[in-house]
C-alpha cells in the first residue's frame, strides 16, 4: 500500500473526526441558510456516526446566516456590523443544525469559542472537557467562533484554524475541511491550466503552489486552509481537503477525493503545540543573528546575551515571540523574566556592566521555532 493510500485509509477509518464546513457551503446572500445543503451535510455526518465515529462539526456561516434576516445584501465590512449579523446568525445556525440532527433523534450542543479562549490554558482545558462530555452524551458538538464578542476580526481565518485547534483539543484522528474547492491546486483553478495536488507529504511539497484569499461570504481561502493543515500536522492529525459537495465521498473513505495532508511522524507535545499555535503572545524580544541561529537551528535556550531589544510588556510565565532584526517571528517560548527586568539588564549591558549569563530568558524545553 502506498503512503497516500495508507493515509486515506486512516482518514476513512478514523474514530474521532472533526468536520469543518465553510460559509459558502450552507449560506447564500439571498436566502441566508441553505437548508437542503445543511441537511445533506448532517446526513453525511450521521452516516459516519452510525459507522462508529465521533463527529465534531465546526460550522462557519454565522455572519452569512444573519445577513438575510437583517436585510443585508453585501457582507458587512465593519466589526460592529459583522458582530450584529453574527448575533442573529448564531441563533439561526444553531436552530438549523438542531432541527437537522433532530431527524435522527440527535441533540446538538453549540460551543462558541474565541481565539482568547483557546489561547489560555485554563479556558482551553474547560472547552476540551465540555467537548468531550458532549461526545460521551452522544450529542453533536457544533463549534463556531464567537464573532459577537471577538475583538480581533476573524482571527481564526474562517474557522480553518479553529477547526485544527479543535482537532488538537479533542485528540481527533482526522480533520476534514469542506469548502467550495474540490482539492488543492498548484494555481488558481478558476484561471485554467491548474493541476490538482493529490497528497502533501510535507511543507516542501507546497513550493510553487499559489494560495488565494477567501470568497465573498467567507474570510478563509486556500491560504488559511494550508495554515490549518500545517497546524494539524504538528498535532499529528491527517487532513483531507475537498468541496462540501463531495462530503459523502470524503467521510465514507473514498480513496480518490480531494487532497490529503500527512501529519508529522511524531506528534508534538501538548505543551509545545500550545506554545507554538494556541497561546496568546504577550510581547516580544529582538535577537541578534547568533541567537537566531541558536534557537532555530540548534534548539538551544535563549540567553539574555543574544537579546538586543524588547517590544511590549510581558511577565514571568507569559508566552513571548522572538524576532529577528527584520521583525520576522522566528520562535515562540515561555519567558523566565518579565519585560521590565529584561530592559533593566539590557540597560546595564549598554552602560558597560557585565550581566553574565544567568538563567535563560527562554529555556529550550519551552521554546518552539515557527
């Protein structure tokens, strides 16, 4: 069996599956929620659950679902208007999913999350427990970003990143991304001449691939899906990307649908995964060239001697970013000093004092290159 066939077999037989559904699959400008399409997707999820899998649904579409009831004909552009549409749309979506799964005597539990919820370890653990309890009670978790209170606009990228984080939180065996594109292509398929990519074994396979932005109803696009696939790969979770119209084939294990993304050979530890992908960063430090090489190539601790500047405020135990002189983030990690102390030590060094080595600013065990 080829590696691709084996990977597709793993996805087709996965016992715990996260299914992400894009806005365009279930909403429209004219009529809000497309009930027939939503029912068809619920049917597919129910079939997979009947086969013995646990299914977690990450559903976009709250803003799109709220536009029609509010008389909006174009996607709102301001944060306040988006949140107003989402406040109406969340109710519409929850009702639609509840009605659809009620045909199978299934109860739906709505879980609304913000990036901050996932970025804080305590609230992420609470979300994890809630999702797991819904699973054991045989309810269908329907998860969405809480757009009505989120302060950063669509930070999850049309829920693609959220879906990958949920896959990590639930220890999923597979992530299926359903959108309006049937596969990853090496260029924009709308312009002709594009070739589908059947499997991505590693990020090097994406060299030369052009990823576009989202459509009118959503905010994702191929770029956010590739980022989500990379995130899931770090969590050791295989990913299948295809169109919502092919959901039945995707969830039934069809070996010839969409694009599959291979996970890392070794699953990243929960702590390192949280530092790299989920945690909120509270400031940054600037590194000299030697420190950049040490943390990115040699996986060594970051010492104060390699720090040339501090941006923002952070405290002991906060996750911080590490930047090179061009401002690019090269790593993230957990600070062992607060920003005031770091600034003081840098000032001492500038005055000619020997600040010594001391304890690392970020220990190697708490440092993850990005």
